[in-house]
């Protein structure tokens, strides 16, 4: 992994953790005999793992972090839609309007990272700021 190992592990580990629930629900749906929905969930998890590596900032060092996160967030919300569908609707899945409040903190990295890039952070480290 080389230089900036902690940042790389944070990116990969964070996204793997963010999609781990999709794998678990996919396995649950398979165990319940809902094969189609279970396979779709496992495929969404696999796509999430692929996206985490494909859109890693060190692979695109001059691309803004928010641009790299957008495909992952899109897939994450698609997975949420899949989960609602898989569990037969919003109410059946235990959702209500208060559940939507959880979305706000999840979006914070999009705004915190702003237009920073992998190279911006590297240049800042070299300047000592």
C-alpha cells in the first residue's frame, strides 16, 4: 500500500463498512428463499467493493474527493432502495420520516471534502501546513 497507508485503509475500510449491511441483508434474503433479491443484494455489495477500489483517490489524484464519492453514494442509495424493495416496502422495513434524518450526517463527507484532491493533501503535507 505504501505511502499514506492509513488514508488508503480508511477509504477502503470505510466504504467496505458502509456496504457490509448490503451483504448481510442479501444473505438473509437468500436464507429466506427470496433468491432474486438476495442475489441482487450480493451483487450490489460486490459492486460497492469494486467502486471503492475503482474510485479510490490515489488512482485519480487530481479529481476532487466529492466527485469520487458521488458514484459510491449513488450506489449506496440504490442499495437502500433495494433493501426497501427487498423487505416489501418502507413501512415493512421499519422506516418512517424520522429515519430520513440519518441521511444528513451520512452526506457530510461530500461537503467536508469539498474540492480537495489526493494531490492537494499531499502538497499540504510537503509544505508542512
